[in-house]
C-alpha cells in the first residue's frame, strides 16, 4: 500500500511562488505584449533608420519572449498575430495623429520626378514649397504622402504636417482619419493574440507537473 504524500511547508511555499510567477508572466503576455508592440509601431512612424531598427529589435524580442512563455503551438499563434498587429498598428496611429493634430499649409508643387524604390520599382517623388506662413520651405513627398503621376509642376495643393514632426507630412487628400476596416482588423488581431496567449498560458499551468513526482505540487511555468 502506497503511503500518502505529505506536503511540507517548503513545498507549499514553492507552489505559491510558482503560482505568483505564473500570474505575473500571464499578465505580462496579455497586457505587456500588445502595449509594447503598439509602442514599437508608433516608434516606427518616425523617419530614419535607427527608430525602425530599434522598434524591430524590441518587437522581435517581445514576440520571442511570448512564444517561449506560451509554448510552441500557442506561442506561434501569438507571434504571428502579434507581428501582423505590429504592421497595422503603426500606420493606424499615424493616420489618427496626422488627422487629429496635423497643421494644414497651402503649398505649390515645384517638381514631380521618380526614383527607384525597393525592388527596383519606380516611385513618384514630389517637391512642394509652402506658400503660406512658412513661405519658401521645401518638402519632398513620395507616393505614401500622396504624390502621384496626376500632379504636375505648378499644381496647388494642401500639405498636412505633424507639428511634433514625428509622422511624415502628406497631402490633404491622404488625410481622412482612421479607416473603419483598420479598426476592425486591429480588433481581430488583438483578439487572436490574446486568445492564443491565454490558451498557451493555461495549458502550461494545467499541463505542468512537478519534477519530483509529487502529485500535490504543480509547475506553473
């Protein structure tokens, strides 16, 4: 006959400590991961190589941590949905900010040219000069800022500029706030991320077992 296992005070404290670690890890994955990804997306809206590199490194580190903490299967769902969330949340924040606090300037197109972007594809490049209060200031816009082949030298346009100079300026035709489909897309991606994260964390809690074989203790990983 097998003798019943006895839970000592040390084992009880170890189980409680494991439980606290599980809760802390779960809260970090559920709350910290989307918040950090949102911050990375916003950082990437800043023009320049360094902000893009820093946001990418931080995002990959956070997604890698979440993958480890949720297990391979659920962690893959967290990583994939989180990465796609990152791709959408940055431009969405940019659309919101430029629409909410953007300053409009009258401007004149001086020149429309082309340059070779990534992949060798030719992309339009507009050189505009402000004609209002900041008369004479020259700004260059590519197709992401509203420049297209339909514009010609001498065209009068309205330029919208972020006073904090964080979001790149764009033509007024490209400023219309956040599109409804972006809101629904982000909500769906965030829901998928949270569902995968919670599923993975619960599996680690329920499926874990202590290394000493004691049935009264449980690993909270």
